[in-house]
C-alpha cells in the first residue's frame, strides 16, 4: 500500500510534518466554503503546482474547533498539517512506532489519535467520536 492507495479509505488524513496547510479533496466535508475566483496553486513534492479551488472550514481533531482547509480536488488523499494543527489547538503531537497522539498542552488530555501503516501516520476525524472526544 502507498500514499496513493489510501483513497479507498474513507476520510483518512495523512499526517504531514512538511505541509503548511490542511488540504482535502472532499468538498462535501467543508463548511463556510468559498471558491477562489483567481487560480491558486500549491507545490507538491515533484515541484509542480497543483490547483487549489477554494478554502473552507472543517472540524478535524477537536470537535469544537473549525480548522481552515484548502480544497485540492486533484489530490488522491487529504493532508493534515502538524504545524497548523499544533498552533491552532495549542497541542503537542506524540509519535510512537504504532500510533500518533494529539494531546492538549495545558491539560495533557488526549484530543485525538491516529495510527501508523506502511511508513505513514494517518488520522480520521471520526476516531475522536469513538473515543469520546
């Protein structure tokens, strides 16, 4: 399985240390969405620009905080920006060989959890619901 093969996993996010913004290819998950009137692009690993069609809000790790997310329909997966997440939620991210934990800096309460598979860490917003977040 590769990053390109995860499109079949519904609502999974690849946790990425290098991306500056959260990016999603699923328009139905957005609220307060705005299409861009002027074309915008993000650079990907091969150096090419990929079109960004708009921007909106989504509930990701915290069920109470909406995060800004770019809509990139041509992406085969969704990307979760660690820098943006830790800044907006005032949390830390703890990586272990098998999972990743999002933890509030002040209360030390776990606010989300992900898993490791084939060299990548993944997160699904639904995981907080099953854990009582």
